C-alpha cells in the first residue's frame, strides 16, 4: 500500500506522509523532539509551506521567534526569486496562485514575528517589499530608497508638505492588515507621524 502511494504522490507529499505520524507522536511526548522532527523534515523539503505552517505554532510556543523568522525569511527569499512576477503555479493543484503559495498571509506572519522581536525596520521592509512583489512590481527597487511609506499613500498629502519632494506618492493599494502592521512598526520605532497616517487609513477602512 505504501509503495503504491509513493508512485502516485509527489515526492514532498510522500516525505510528509512518512514524517507526519512520527511528528504527532513526538508532539504528545516532547515539544523539543517534535520541533527537531519538523526541522529534519524541512531539510528534506526546503521552504515547504505545509511544514512551515506546522512548525510555526510550535516555535512560537517555545518562544523561538528568531528561528521562526529565519525560516520564513528564507522561504520569502526562495519564493520571490523563483516567482519574480509575484505569481506561480502550485505544483499540487496546477493552478496559478499569489507568490507560488507564499501569499500575503506568510508576509503578515513574518512581519508579526519581526514586530514581536522589536525588529520594526525589518517588519516594514517585509510588508513593503513583499506586497510590492505580490503585486508584480518586484523590480521597482526605487521605493526601497524611501524612508517613508509614500509607495502606498492614498493621496498627494506629501506634496507641498516638505516631506517626499524627491518621489511622488505611488498610490499603490495595500491590504488593511498589511497597513496595520506598518502602523504598529512605525509607531513602536518612534516614527509617530508616519504611523498615524497608516493608522488613520486603517481606521477609515470598511
């Protein structure tokens, strides 16, 4: 029965099928051993999102935020390099999906991890560059030179304000949960004015 399954399923699913019973058994006994089991599995299927989703709550429970962020950051780099256009074919379904599977949810998870650790500048980078990539604008690196979030401004409020004379606001859309992460990061790092701009937009959202 197992051999027949291996012939029909993709290699990554076969590996997960073999490891899953061991993982759940170890989880009942010892979280550390369960973590190590999943990390061993991740070496067999690097950047696999199914494994990362199982590993994330365990690492958070163990307060290993740094390792969790490292794994999600590595996956971000992998998927953004593999699917530079911001979309890719899911190998399991054959359908085109945002980020080839690394979606806005994963971007938000990584931003939350950085905000939790106090790495607010990294949270801002991930939200801005990640959402840009998912919008198919990954090549627009000029926005990285902006210290503020004018890329996602909804109006021309900066024009004539003394801020943002070098580059006009991009007015690109930003999902409300992503903008909320920007607001949190900006306010916690002391950039109150920029954070309140984000917060006002979030509060005005339906």
